[in-house]
C-alpha cells in the first residue's frame, strides 16, 4: 500500500467572504482545523488577495478583497492559521499557484481535503486542480459555502461531483473514516 500524506486545505475563510450565507461554516471549519492541528496533521490556509488592474477588477468589475480587514482570515481561525503548516496568499482562484504547487510537491501530499468559501469558485478550483495533479481530492460539502447563497454552493457541489467524482464530495463526518489509513 502506498504512503498516504494527508492535508486539510482551508480556502479563503476571510472577512470579505463571510456573509449571512457563509458564516455557518466558520465553526465547522474551526473545529475541523483544530482537530487536524492537534492530531499533528498538515493544514494549509489560503487567502485571496485582489490587486489593482487584476482580471477580476478589469474584466469582471470586481474590486473587493484588496485591504484589511476584508483580506484577513476570520478571527475564529486566526490563531489556528498561525499554527498551520502554511498560509498561502494567492492572486488566483486556486491553491495551485507557483507557491502553492511547490508547497504541495515539497510535502508530497497524496490526499487533500478541501473546504472553505466559495464552494463554486476557489474551493472547487482547488479540488479540481488537486485532482489534475494526481492528488485524491475530497470536497467537504458541509464545511464549504458560498457567500452568495445556497444555490451557488449547490452548483459547486454538483460540478465537483462531475469533475472529481461523487465519492469525493463528502461530509466532515465521512472525512474522518475516509482519512483513516485503515479505510484506505
């Protein structure tokens, strides 16, 4: 049986993405990240940083998440992010920019559990990119949300089921057994 190297990736749980539609996942992610860190497992947090004349601003007309407090990881996760394996600041949707891809390669992660905000955008893109890097990616559906509402979240889950497989879109409770070496 090949060596399994697990990582939990917490995507963009930042003040600028937390709304009445996404706030409910913060305590779920806090508990999950705390358990992983206390168990000595790898956890990576990402932060999206927008910039002047970015494609998001120039093409989409979206100019949020440029400054504090919008770019800051939410207070409930700030301490955990300091204890994490890494915090990757990114200017694209995915963890897999140059820095993130190098981090993944350096640690040899074979299995990635992805959660955060927004399911249909950065969470989905990170999970799909992991899959395309030959990493078994699981999207944690109940630890992910969209700041825009339930419909975009559900759309992200549906697309993930098609792109990385229905068995890889799971709940946090399922992740415990899926992450267990005995289950593999």
